[in-house]
């Protein structure tokens, strides 16, 4: 499979891709059809739900807040009951609490704030992924860029993907969302819309520097409460 095949067509998602095929520092590459990232599955058409099922997705992890799910329920339980659906909210317990934690946080430092401030929720999400049965697992939030982006970046880091490829994966959301969001929010200031979807590569490099300061990603995972077995299972998602 080639990089162009990383992008997934699940009507009407904008920001879905497979985390397979990324180059690792030891000359290998990450496993295909194991870990997928996307924007909100509530957007899916019936054909999109079917495409998701046909791709072989076995587990969906919904990172949204309960308030977001109440407004836009996931179609998985109703339309694809064969897919295991897990809600594991990332960031703080409520949107208001997260806004308080992250106010005035520059995008370039956003991931570092999450790693420092949201450890219990990160542990919960990562434990869900570690304990999931075999088969493709998809995780998502609303736009599929920040909450989804940090889980993707952590998983790619644990798989020892080259730093520039981890950063590129994060930044790819900017291109995936830009034109569509300008149309979707046509009554908003275009500059505000584009700033909202901006995913700077520097944010990943700052995250990697933070993890290094913690002794590396494995030590960070131990600090937030994951054990060796869980870490090994997480790594096994993307590495043989």
C-alpha cells in the first residue's frame, strides 16, 4: 500500500486515514488496517457506515464529551451493532473545565498542556485501546485533529515512527479540513476558520521534547499509570 491509500473514503467524513505505512527509525513501517483516525462519525451517511463496516472496523472509540454526543449521537450502535462502541472522553470532564485549563495556550504547546494536565483521561483512553480485541480500531473526536491528533501522535511515537512523519500526520488535518470548513462555516471569518483547523508540526516536536524530558514515552506512560503489558499491547497495534 502507498501513502495515497492511507486516506479513507467513508462518506461523509473529511479527515479519516489509516495509520499504517509510516516509516520507523529502524527502517520498518507501521502496520496497516489496525489503527484508524477520523473526524466525527455522526456525520456518516448510511453508505459511510457501511463502508466503515466493510473496511473491517471492529472497535470505535469516541473521544468526544458527553455534551457533544448528546447533540450528535454516534450512528454505530444503531446502524452497525456488530462494531464495538466505546465512549472514552478525552480532555477534562467538561468543555468548560478544559477551556479553563487551556486558555491562552498556543497551538504549538497544546499537546504539552494535555500531557501535563489530562493524565487520568489519557490513561483511560490508552487503556481502552490496549484492551481492545484484535481487528481495526478507529478513534475520533469532532474534527479529528486535536484530541484525535494527540492519541495518533502518541501511538506513532510508541511505534518509533520518524518524528517528521508523526508531525506530518498531525499537520495533514489542516489540508483535509481547510476547504470543507470554509464552506461549512461560510458566515464566519475565513481567517478564524483556518486558524481553527491549523495543526502546526511544531506542536508535535514540542510534544516529543516534553516526552524526552519525562524519560521517554514508555516512562511517561508508566507515570500516568499504564503497566508494561498495556504498553506492549499499545505498541503491538502498529508494530509486529
